[in-house]
C-alpha cells in the first residue's frame, strides 16, 4: 500500500521515531489523524497536540544543545530550513551525540556526529517529550455521570490555565485601578476642606498635578487591562473552538445526535461561554472585594453614612438572586426553541429541491414562523427580567447618593464630618455599589452560560471514534483478510436487528459480491467494516486481528470505501479526489482518475483538476459523483476495496468501461461489491446472498447463480412461515 502521510514531514518522522524508542509504536497516519496540518505538515504546536492524544506530554523549550540534560532524552531538535532530528544521546565532554534523522533513507538509523557539527544547524529550540503515567480504574455509573457532567467545566478551566499569566496581569491591573479610584474623592475632599478655606493655590496645583498623573496611569492601565482580556478571550475562543470541533468530528458514528440542526445549535452555544469569560465578568469579580475597601473608607469619613450603600447592595443582590429563577426557566425554553429553529433551517436548506418539487414551502414556512414567534416571546421575557434587574440596580444606585447627602447634612450640622468628606462619600458610595449592580446584571449572562455548558456536556460526553486512552496494536499495513464472526447489529433506536449471525470469511485477493433485496443489510456490512458502527455482538477480524485492536485511522487507510450515499465537498476536483491524502502527488491523482474514468471528464474541462465543485457536488451528475468517489477511495492503493452500488447512476456504456478498468487494475485486491447490477458479477468469483439481515447463500458464483435461477434459495420469511 502507498504511504498515507507526507513523508517529507520531519516532525512527524521524529514523533514516530520517539514512539518506537519509548516502546509505544504508532503509525504516522494515526498520529496526525484529525489534526489541522499546516501545508500538510506538523508544526511545533501541532506536535504537542499530537503527543497529548497518545498520552505523551510535550513542551517547546529554548535551550542550548550543551544544556539539554541527558535525563530528558530522547528529545526533538528544531533545525534550520524547517528540519528536525531526534537527539537520542550526547556526551558534552567528548563533543559527541547520536541522532535519528527522518529525512535519511532509513529514518530509524542512529547517526553519530559532533555536538559542534549539530550546533551549526540547531536553532536553539527543542521539544521535550515524556510518557504520561495514568492510573486506570473502572468508574461506577454515578462516578461516570458526575465526570460527564463536569467535562465542559474542565475544558474551560484547563483552557483558562493557558492564560493564567494574562489573568494574573488583569487582576494586578484591576487592583491598581481600584486603588486609583480613591484618588479622586480624596482630591475633592482636600480641596474643599483645606485649599478653599485657606486659599492655598499652590497646594491646589500640587494636588491637581498628582491627580492628573493618577488619571494618566489609570487610563493606560485600563487600556492594557482591556487588551489583556481581549487576548485571553481570543485564546479561549481559539483553543476551545478547536477542541469542540475536533470533538464533533470525532464522535462515534453510532452516537451522533439524530438532528444535525440541533447538534449545530448546541455547538453554537459555546459563544455564550466565550462571551462570559471575555467580557466585564473578570473585572466584576476582581472589583467585588474592593467594594468592602470603599465601604471601610466611607465609614472612616462619615460613620453611619456607610449604612446607605450597604443596604442598597444587599437589596440589589437579593433582587438579582430572586430574578435568576424565572430567568433560568425562560432561558431553558428558549434553548429548546433555538434547537428546533436551527434544525428546521438546516433541514430546509439541505432539502430545498424536494420542498419545491412537492410544494411544501408553506408547511416549512409555517413551522419557521411558529418557532420565530415563540422565540421572540421568550426573548422578550428574558429581556424584561434582565432589564428589571438593571433598572432596580440603577434606582438604588441613585438612591444611595441621595441618602448619603441627607445623612451627611445631619453629620455636618453636628460637626461630625466636613463638606469635603461628604462629597468624597458621595463619590465612593456609587463606586461601592457598582460591583453589586454589575453582578446582578450578569445574572442573565451567567444563566445562559450555565445552560450552554449543559448543552456542551451533552456533546463532550459522547464516546469518541478513537479511544485515545487505548493501546492499539501497531498494524499500519494489512494483507486484506476479512472475517465477520457471529456478528449481530441493530441501528440505534431499533429493536429489530439489521444483521443476525453473520459469518463471512474473505481471504486476501478474493473477489466477492453481496446481493439481496433492499434493506437486507449489504450497506451495513460496509459501514461495520469501516468501523463507522460497532457490532452489537461478534467480531470483525482484519488479518486475524480484532478490528477494535487496530487504530481506526490505520485500518481505514487500508480500505477503499465507496458508499451508496456519496458526499462531495465545496472546493476543487483535485481537493475532493485527495480528500484522505491532501499531499498526494500529481501522479497518484492521475492514476486513480484514469482507473475511475474521471480523467475523461477532467481532461475536457478548461480548468482540469482545478475546476470548482459546488456544495454537495453541485454541477456534477450522479455518475460523475460516483466516478469521483471511486477515484477518492483508491488513493494510496489500499489492499481492500468495498464498493456499494458504485455504478448505479452510470449509463451502460460507462459501466462496461468501468468494469474493464476494475478487471485491469483491481486484480490483486480483496474486492467486495454490494450491488443489484448483474453486470458487476463478472468481477467476482463468489456470491453472498443476504435476506433480512441473514445469509441465505454463500458460495462460488456459478453455484449460487444456478440456485437463484432454479428458485432453490428461500427467503428468511418463507423459512419462518414453513417452520
């Protein structure tokens, strides 16, 4: 089989070598599966992500070659021209070291050279790698449920740790900003109490100069704080969005949510989490303790005046706490309505041709307007509650100022405080209540964030296609032996099994056809072979090894799969052909295009393989989509070929030409054809007949065809009736 990864990727070669050195071998294709490669190669940051998925920890370190301790070896050295090597040993005293260079013909060969020679190309950065030790134990249902319920929170907390230095700076900036708040009231108090009575103009300008400097620093620090929060929010957005999309793509097919629109809406709920942690939330939490400081200062200046902001703060917080319950119920209803609305939108857009053909626009429009009307009503209710909290907070904030003035007048009349102290208390009073008002106003956002985390938990807790905590057996290349052993399978939500007691053994190089009525289970066998679904009972063996023990990316690279429902993506023709191997050379693209006869179409198009393909393959006929799917599946020359109704949309002439291509180019492959076309049976030597998920015939083509013609094969229903 041709390689299924970019053999010019130095970091990938280094990681593969390190895995072998540490006795945890992984195929290169499994190491990069699902990663967003840059120019089809790993970058240092992607290298670290790849390590995390195989229970390795990695970190990028700036360190001179002589200062790298022997205890951390093997490590990866970054060299000039985007090259990299694995440092396996070094001796500073003798100026000697040993490396593995993946760019050499034998990438696993150890090369000895001097440290001085290696230093000539070393850029001073290296990647430390070490296996992570994990203690595994079986969780009870309660423990697993609790773990699943907190996964989204752990994602957020772990991501926030990446920005802990930024949040530290935000907290320090907020502390300074809150301390600067005291400057203005103290300035006003001193002017009224000392400057004005004594006409101390020089003192006025000294105080004014000081307060101006404070204001300048306050402006600078506030600007920096805003910038820091934006940077932290951006980092949170990038990291969590990448994790969430990776999770969405990696969910096991058997556990995918039934509604695509609802699934997409749950993913969009992440926006609430991002906004919550990149808004004024952080500053509100930091400002909250300083309210106590301001109350202490007010008490020192005006004594009983402090009761006014304390009472107002308690009332504001109490109302905010009371408002969260109706707000929570309203947000939950809105969330469900959003899911239905989004599901309706996506389903309608995807099926717009069918909707128009059957004049169903009115029905879909009615559903849409019902959803929108309910959402509008719910959102008005949410805004009403949120606005009431804001208005309540604003009312008592204003009342605090009036109350302080009234109490202060009595204090001044009894000579217990000065005019300047009263003005200072008025300024500090509103500032002391402000964090309470902000906290109350954040209740709506907080409830939306809680609901979003609950929705995200539903996604995050779903099982992954690849179990990253499992040790797969290293098997990057298969010979082509396939066996279904006592396999039973039922689709999620169905009580009736789709497949029952399936026993099929196909040797490498054998050519087999699966035939049977619609719904007999032929396509399901292909999905099970690809690992898209897991058998309810039984085993699927590849070269005698249980499919579950092989990394899914490895065995899928060994199978050319043409599904019955073909998906084509927006992009160029070449991008669609090289979907599973974007680094494929032109020779490989031309080879598979010739086999599938797609080259006849591409060669007559002005743009050739650079022609644009619309979403869902707009612009291609059904037959051309099948040719594209065949070409795409054969990239990298896999040893096993499974094709499901691969010529159903082709005309007879094209189908006959395709059969000739298969006879010429697929002679050494394990070929499994699921078909209703008698013409394709010329490609096989063995036929398996399925009926209602059972095998009713399996043998040489001539014998099975003769039995079919003579009516000797009985369906499962007939057999059951006679019994």
